C-alpha cells in the first residue's frame, strides 16, 4: 500500500490544526492590546484584561475538543501548547527588559498542564459516552 503525497500532512493534522488555531486565537484575543493601563495612583496593569484571557481559554476549548474527542490527545496538547508558545514568543520578543522568555516558558508550562487535563477529561467523557477508546 503506497502513501499519497498528503499522508504526512494528514497524520500531523491533529497537532497542526490546534497549533494554527492557537496562533490565530492569540492574535484575535491578545495580539491587538499592546499598551499598559496606568491607574490614578500610578500603578500599571496589563496589557491584557481578564476577559481577554478568559476568552482565549474558552475559545481554545474548541480545537482541544476536536482533537481529543477523535483520540488525538497528544495532538491536542502539543499542538495547542506549541501554538500558544510561538504566539507568546512573537508577541513579547520586543520586550526591553529581557524577561519575556520567563513569560514564554510559563505560557508553555501552563498550556501543557491545562490542555493535558482538558484533553484527558474530554477523552474520558467521549469514551464513556460512545463506548469507543481513543488513542493518542
């Protein structure tokens, strides 16, 4: 049996799709807000508001569900985490303090942990609901 020219892409799709969606969703929710808010007492916050990060997380549940419910837990976890890590790196790499890599590593570790838990829950609910067992 010969493999077609698109077979490698088809095998990587469960990781590539969440990675691409994560990059796009980061740009949509967080990429446009680049300024810090200065409060009357002189303290600064930001650049992101809580609703933006919550929106990002809730939106990312869709590609994680898509991959994990089809038995591609590794693709859901690694793809989403890779997309968020690359997006954070691209967004923060112009930081003058030089500490942006600390934030990028924290995004990577946090997204690995959160998507691991989410994909495990999704896969177990999917298995119990329809009786099939996912792989990944």
